[in-house]
């Protein structure tokens, strides 16, 4: 496993949570605050952070007549991640940037390991060799009840016309999303030094304040720069 990085090498920070938990919104808010502080920030996502990843994202998230098998799904996510690390994450961290990533390995653990019931070992066995052994310095888990999160996500997809192109997981039943959330909470409990569990309920300003507080030890400017 890649050792935890010191600040001089940059920071790799990941944002996790079930559908509709507000990851993208909070990344955008934290990025604005770090930009204002004059820091180099790279905001990215999985799947889809590279050109190759964008094509994989279309395969993974679009609704389709022929379902992707759980193992094929896992391998596609690993392929996206390998390209993403080599092309975006590792170069940015190496030059001292702060990387804010919307989903990473913990999403695969939660969705494929727990949601699809493949188990942790099936996921981890693919992530022991470089570059997939890279681990984030801090993971923000935006925690929300599945009933609320899935309703938010379905409403967003409907409003933005994304139901066919990015709505595959939102079509899963609530029991699937409950397993995903439980998986996330199990992962967070196992690594309290890395994870910070942040309540994703309430308005976005309130959630932003919680996220900033959860990152302030690594990024003191977030403690000084109150919105």
C-alpha cells in the first residue's frame, strides 16, 4: 500500500457517499475556497476523469437492456481508476497540488463489494498493485439516508434529462442503496484515521461548514476562511 503522503507532496482527498449525497456540490464549494487561498486544486471524478474514463462512464452509468454483470462492472471501474491515477491523480499529487476526487476505491468497495455482494477481497485483490495501490490521505463520507439521497438523485436526473445516460444506479431498489450505505459506514469505522463521516442533511451551507471543519487540520485555510 502506498504510504500516506506528507503535505509537501500534495494531498489526495476523496469524497464518498450514496447517490444524492451532495459530493459534487461540496467539492465545488471547497475548491472555490482553496482557489481563493491561492492553492493549486485539481477537481476530478470517477468514473470519467479522463478521456478514456468518459467512455467507460458512458458504459457504466447509462441504462441498458443487457445488464452489466457485477464482475464486469468491477473490472470496468478498475480500468477507469488505473487510467485516472496515471493520467490525472499521481501527476497532480507529485507536483504538490490538492486533488479533490468525487468517488474512488471506497465507492467500489461499497457499491460492488457490498451493494453487489462481491465481497471486499474481490475488490482489494485488484488494488494491491501499482498504480491501484494509491490510497487517499483523507476521505470525506457524506452520510445520508438512502430514501432521501436516492430521491434527490432521481429528481436531479429528471430535471437535467440524465435518466437514460446516467441513471443506472438510481434505478436500483432501496435495499441495494441500504447495503451501499452500510458498506461505507463499515469502511469508515475500520479506518477512523482516514475517514471523516459528515452528515449530508440540511442546507448546502451547513454541510460545507462541516466538510471544511473535517479538512481543516490538513488545510488550515479552511478554518480561517469562513464563508
